[in-house]
C-alpha cells in the first residue's frame, strides 16, 4: 500500500506541470503602439516568457511609435533592468518563431516602404489580424 501511495504521488508530481499547460491559451496577440521603451519592453518580456517558458505562439503587431522598432537603423534605448533594448528582444523573439508585423498604416505614414523593415517583419494584413484577434484560444495584450 505504501509503495502504491508513493507511486501515485510521484506520478501526480511528474505529470501535473504538463497538465497545467493544457489549460493555457495557445498564445498571445500583442499590439504595441507605445513609443516608451519600458512599455515596449514589458510587451517583449511577456512575449518572450510566452514563447520560451510556455512554448506558446506570439502574434505581434507594431503600430504608431512602436513601428519604429521594425525599421532598420532606428535606435531603441536600452532598458537598464533588462540590459537590452526592446528592439533587441523583439529580434530574438523573431528568431524564436514569433510572428511580428507592422500596422499597414505605419509605413505610408512615414513615407517608407517594406524595404526599410528588419528581417523577419512584414506588413500586417487587416483581415488576418482581425481573425487572430477573434481567436478565443489566444489572449490579447495591448501596450
């Protein structure tokens, strides 16, 4: 009986973390519009934890001042607490499979085209973004 009880406790302990992830959303839809580095960084940190720690998908759309994160040659200040910039973390997210897009209004508003975007970033298509936002299996965060 004692062996059976110990086996049951061990089995529960080993499988509980795996079962806990089953209750989580498939991932995050993250909308970033803020030009503030700390706000941008919070979006990047939570996105990184979603991908790295929980092995979930991140769909990110950058608009307004946050769109500059996707433009080659633009500066993104280092956030001391992270010892990195939001742009640095975003680039890492892209290499880890995050889907990063810029709002379709952003490039025309700065008189630029897709050629200025960093590798891995594309222009969002409104019907596809709307579909992702309506997907009940994803949580949406807006910064």
